[in-house]
C-alpha cells in the first residue's frame, strides 16, 4: 500500500488557496437541480453541464480536485477525452463518490445508514485503473428528539472506516464525510455536542480499521443551528464552535478538513469558511468541498443555453476564487455585490 502517494494526493487537494468541487450529484439529484431551472434531465444535458464546469479556464488556481459521479467518469468532452483525463490535464485531481446513498436503519425509526460496501473492493480497483486518485463516502446523522442514537452513530462510523480501509488498499485517498444534518430545531450547542460525538466515534473506528490518517481527509459539517431553530449564531460564533469541536476530536495527523456547505447559501458558506480561517493556524488545513454553494450560480447563469457558457464559467470561477480567498481568511463580502 503506497501511503506516500495517497498522502501526496491528500495534500494536493488542500494545497494553499485551494479546495474541492463536489460534482458528484446522483442522477435523481441532478434531475432536481435541472428541474429547478426548467430543464428536463437527460444524459446529454448532464454531460454538457459538467463539461462547462470542468473546462473553466483558471479553475485549477482555486480547485485542487473534483468529486465525480459514476456516470460522469464514463463521459467525454467533444474531442473524446474522458472527463478524469481532462481534469488531470488541467491540473485538477479527479476523484469519485463511491457510497450507494442512505437507507433506513433497521430497528431505529428516523435514522439512516449508508449503503455500498458490497462489491466496493472491486469497484475501487476499477476506479484506480481509470486514473481516479481519491474517493468519498457520505454518512448522514439526523438530530432530533432522542436522535442520534449511539447505534446509528456507531453503524455509520464503522461503515466510513471500512470504506476508508478499502480505499487505501486500492491506493485511493479516502475523504471521510460524516454529515450532521442542518435540518431540525436544534441550537448551536446541540449541533456541537452531536458533531463531537460523531467525530469521536469516527476516529475510534478508523483506528480500529488501521486506516493511515495522514492519507485521509475529513469532510464534516460546520457547527450550525438547525435550519428550523429559533436561535441564531453569528459567523464568528459558528467558527469558534466548529474549530473547538475539531480540536477536541480530529488527530493532527489528518492533513486537512474540507467543510461541506450543507444547506447554507453560497455566500453564507464562504463567509463562515472565512471566519473559521481568521481564527489562526490550526493543526490541519481548513478548506472546502462545496457542491451547491459553488454550482447554484452556475446553473442559473447557464440555464441550458450554450450561448451562456462563458457567463456560467465566469460564475463558477468567481465562487471558486472567493472560496479560495476565504480558505486563507482573506474574503471580502463586498465583492459579492
């Protein structure tokens, strides 16, 4: 197992001023996104949209890697170049989402576990042969009355650890994503408590599965009040709570933390990433792996019209550049206007 190569990949993804573009939406999710701008989802349209993302000039200055979906791995640009190769040629590391989505956790109403471990070893080997260099697996934790249960936290942490071990066996750097959902009425303190519980269990399980932490990345939620909560928190309060939880739970061996945007607007996610990085140096690089918070302006600028291609790419480059600045604590909210 080449730990050195996987560690180099991890560090490339969180290089100074860079983050990761999450373009790993499943076909049903892409159908919802396209429906939101009045378009019917087809394979051709999905390919065209993702080509716009991947061929944006200058993107590699702010984006170190792109998470792909299985369909996208097999798609090509008009010159016949597979998208993973296209990204590599542009100085961007290609990766792949490998989980199978969530299903109800038997015996625990309201909770879910992630599917996809069956056959994962063989799929990871195939992805490595296609030139992909990292993988991602998402676990989902819901907050509510009596939730999450210890059983749910343990089950999802164990699956994340098994996935990470199998990824490293195949030579792929694992991104470990335990997401405490923003949905709910909980306050900032409750989110901090649950996030700390989850991360403690995740790193306990990673240790049991002999995962080399220096060749992994963490993709967690920021610590936020629930979207239905009456309580509010400033960006500075969110930043302090988030870093405090990370310092209590995440080993210094981990090269970087890639925050997910999880229900926040694009401007909120950027501003809060900036507030986190203004707290000073931490044991890990503090970066981003945003999907909707990078892509929402792109979709609306494009609207399925090839004539809007440049406007869409300009929108992506702007958001990538702003997040690259936030990644270094240099974001200026006035630029949004």
